[in-house]
């Protein structure tokens, strides 16, 4: 399966993060995923486990937030008291939220049980909460619509099969699963073009999305050497190597910079570059689409 | 007879023998694995020849011609197929893919291949298409859904369907009256990031999965993978609506389009009204009684800059005259009253992805909608007509040009698509945009109204007419627009009452003649000696009456026959 890439520019229209004045966005149910998984039979001796903790930083000036026009949906507008701002890069005191952090290499030989608990993405005020989340293959992903307005949820993966359903009534819930690892799968609402979310599917429970403080926590890893990747919808990816030792907590930090806004390549099921009409005989990574 | 037909069975026998030999050869061929490869080879050969220029040699939808098309040709590498009998997100069955290969996709550039390629070639292409998406081999075999029986349409069902259309907010994209003009429509994009239009539900002959209520129901159940159109199976599963109610929605959607697909007729019939009784406005009630004629429009692809994806695909035209003036009412679907700032984003995205750019980049701009009604400068003798694409130097056409940002319409002579010479004279216009549709009334005296304006609309002859439409928010202007070929408008000579009176006159005359003949015959029976005289009299009565009867019939039927209506 080929992988398409998008540049940071290409992600502009997709990286919708709603920041309510004083609100919290980002951190999902993923942080305690390892704990859930541990309830089932883990493929290693948990007593030998170590931990990875870390922080994702941002250097420079993030792009200014964009105000969204939600006047077409008064209920959503009211939800935010009219304060609807989209931050493509959510930074607080140099800490970067909405980064998907996961173990990219080092766990290939182990098979982890599928968590019984569903990961929930809610639609509140015409925004996805959380904006970034992760599931394991086969784990239930629940899409909830807490809005009194109609949303559709359109997932367009490259590896997994897609889905696109409608939730016309408040409090509807719809469950889906993905079968294969894939980082990341974009979700969108076609009715409200600003609504975007990202789901990472990884074959183990060691994944997390950074909270507003930019922190993440991958606990109870088997001892060993790992490659950790940090993925951001606008800034692309970074990798760090880390060694986990029994009973120890390894620290890992990532730093994204303002300069990456222009150059970053974000692995994703990306739209084909519409400008690049003729050079697709070979699967060249497109140069991105500007909007 | 038998001797003549003998050679046929003999040669038939030879053919059968050859076929038997062929079957034997096929049976003795290498094992199935190699056969599979052979089919893929054949599929590749056919695909590369007929499909790759649009769908790309690697099946990625990026063939050399792709950038001229919207929607883009499908990218087969992601295994997403819109027209399926399987659940949303599932792979299609072979039959699903074969249906699209056979029938094509109306409303897109995809033609049907059933009459073009042999069955073997089509099956080979199908196998080759699937090879672009390897999971076809590993995923569980797709199961077609059970769509049950179609419930009969009824006003109640359609009404309940309308309520669901409202409550599940189909209008968000498709608009209140289904013309694809909903509030979310300008922002829609497909899974590849290309702009995509919400379908105009009033033109069901352009539905890519078919025009019937069954087709519509299936699209509702399964969604159109790769597009913003969701599958509603989940709503049925969740008990939000029943399967029967989903059928009602399908019936409602079907009811938005005409019962019959509009036929293209060559001639618009302009009925004659009493003097001063032409409808004064575009939404006058009178128009509802006037027959509407449909004409297809296509992109202007003759002179650069060519335009392959026009916004307007057809116009409905009505015409009336009153012996002094002629009035046309033209209606067409247009998703916006251009320029509409909400559609600027659409225009930017659309212009960004479309080829060719023969006149350089087309800048997104606030452009008006436009419409042109075109005639020859004078009624031509015989079949001679000026060049339909706005005439040529020295051989112009006469046009009524309307723009949504100006009152009235302007007469002009066009000596070519880029040589428009305004005339003085007066064309009245009344236009209204509502719910994704323009309705435009254009009206002029039958006599020319200015210098250089020479067209006298005569009754009883067929006058050439052609149509052009531009959607400003679609980036259209000048050569970038939708065009038609020449058709005709025929102004009826007789005022309409004759249509109803003449048959009555004919009936009375025929009845009277019958009575006359019978009474003559009865009198003749009573007076056998006058038989010869009686025949003569009956004959003369016949010749006296028949021409009048024929006249009456001609007055009502003649023009209709001239119209060439099927």
C-alpha cells in the first residue's frame, strides 16, 4: 500500500482545532489505554515494565487563530458564545497540544489484546472532541453527536476501509472499528467544513495525544529500545529513540518549530495534489495543495 | 427452396466444428493460474487502450485527460466504488463494477462500454481494475444487501419522504428544492480533495448510479463512497427510521425530477394569445399552462479557451406571442445568484484544479450569471443558418444578451464568440433566482426595435434559435460557458381557440353530411327512378363540404405536424 504525504501547507484546511476561551481540547481517553489493556492478558511480564513520559514543545510564533463562521448553526454558535476560533497549532506557554505520540518501532514481535473499552469521539458545538485520538485495530470507536444538529462522519483512510454515516439527531452514537494499523486517518464532517479529527490506529496500547500542557505518558512498556513518533496535523512528524528499563521512567521530548509550518510533510491519506496533473505515473509524493 | 438453404447448415456445421476445436484447445491450455495471468494481461491491454487516458496507467485516476474532468475519473488504488449493492465502506461485488463498466456513469464523462467492448474484454478489464487494489484478494467476499421490494409511490409516501428530507437535513447540501444549492454545497470535496457538487436532484437523468427510485434507494442505503454522501443504513439499524421510510425518502427524491426524462424536440411551439395577453412577469401564473421544451447544453470546446465542465446542463424554454410581441421564459438550474460570496471558495477550488488553461490562469472573480438567446439576423431561406457558435465575421447572429447584474437585456450582433457588437433596441427582461434556479423572461416586439436589428418574427415559419448560459460563480464568462446547437421556434398563426373550435366544426359538418347522405339515400329508396340524380347530388354535397372540413383540421393540426414533434 502506498503512502501519500501532505505538506504542512496542505493540512491547513484540515487542522481544525476549536479553542474555546478557557476551554480544553485535545486529550482523549487514550492516556489510560495501557491500563485498560493491562486488564487483559499482556504478552509480557508486566512486573518488568518501564515507562515513557515526555513533552512536546513548540518554538516560534504559531499561526494566528482563525475565527469560524458558525452562523449557519446557531446552536453551535451559542455553544461557544460566539467565540469560535480555530487554532491550527495549539500552543500554551510553548507547549503543543494535539500531538499524536506512539511507539512506532520496537513492539513488532508482541501481540496485544484489544481493549474492551471504546474510544469516544464526541461532536460538541460543531467540533470533534478530542481532535486527535488513537485506537487499536478491532477496538470500538464510538462517534457521538451531542449537538442538536445533523453531522455526518466521513472517514477517509488509505489502508483501512472508509465509512461515512449521518447522525441527524442529538445523542446518536455509532460504532466503527478499523482493522489495520494506520497513522493517521482523517475524519471530517462534510456539512460543516471546518470539522476535522484524526484517529491513529496502532497495533498496541502505547499511544497518546498530548494534552494542552503538551505532555504525554506511555506507561507499562516492556523493557527495550523503541522509536517514538510524534505526529501533528500541521507540523508533520518527528522521531526519537528511547530505551526503557524496568521500573524506570524514560523522558522523551519533541520540539516542533515555526519553520516547519512551511516545509513539514504530514503522512496521511492525503488528497492528490490537483496541480500535479501529469506526473503521477510514478507515485511521487505530491507537493501539496494550497488553499 | 430446400436446395438454396442447404449450404447454410453445411457452413454452420463447419463453424460449429471450429468452435468445438476451439473449446478443445482452450480445455487443453495451461493450468488456471496461468489463465488468470492471461486474463490480467488481456485486461491490461484493454485498460491501457481504452481506460488509462482518464483513469491513469496505474489506476490512480490521474490519466492525461483527468484534469479536464470533474468529477475526476476514479482512482482504483483505494478500492472505493460509489455504485454498489454492498454496505457503506465495503468493497463492491463484481456485478456492481460490471454494471458501471457496461452502463457508464450518467452526469460524468464515463461512457458505457457494453456496446463497445466484447464481454471477454470487459470481464478482463474488471479483473484488472481489481488488481489495482490488492485487498480485493484478501477481504471477505462482498455480500450484496437485500433491498427488498419497491413500495408503490403515493402522495402520502412522497410527503413523508419530504419530511425526512427536512429532518435528516438532506437540504444542507442538496438545497430545499433539491438543486444542489444547500448551505454546505460550496465547500464540499471528495476524498481526494477535489471540489464536488451536491447533486441537482431535479435532473435524475444525470444521477451517476441511475435514475430510478430503486437506484436512488440503493444510493441512500449504501452511500457513495469517496464522496460526502453518507450511507443511511445506520439510521435504519439504529431505529431512527424504518426501511419503509427510507423508501419514502427515495420516492420523494425521485419526485423532484420529471416523471419522464425530457426528450429533446427540435421546435419550440409559441402559442398565440389574444393581443395584450402575454404574461407580464416571469412568475405569472399563466406560464404554468405553457408547454416547456427542454434543450441540453454542453461545454464550449470548439475555440480556446475551451470549457469542459460547464455548470448549466440544460434549459427549459417556453414561448408565447400575441401577434405583436413574443415572450420567452427560460428556466435553468443554477446553484447561486452570482456573484455570491459563499460560492467564491467553490470558484477558487474549481478553477484551481481544472484544465485546460489555454487563455492562462482564470482568476476567481465576482462574475454575474449570463444568458443569451440567439437567432439569425433575419429568417433564413431554406436550411441556411449562420454558424451556431455566435456567427462569423460577415455572417453574424442576432442575440438577446442578459446579465444578472443589469436590468433588461441587450440586443447585439455577434460576428464570432469574441466579437459582440451591441445594437440599440429594446429587449425587456424579468429575472428571478430562487432555490437554485433562474427563471428569465425575455420579451420583444415581433417587429425589429432598433437600427441594425432586422429580425422580424413571422408566424407560421420555424425560426432558428440557440441558447448560451454562464454561471459566474463557476468561473464562467466569454468562451467559458455552456452552448447549444440550433433549434427552432415556431409562432402559431391561429389564436388558440381555433384549436378547440375546429374539431367541433368538423364534427358538426361531418355529422350533418352523414345525415344528409342518409336522408338522400332514404329519399332515393322511396324514389328509385331518381337514383342517378341522387348520386350526383350526394357527390356534389361531398365535394362542397370536404374542403371546409379539411381546412378546419389543417388550421389546428398543420403547425403541430410542422413542428416535427414525435
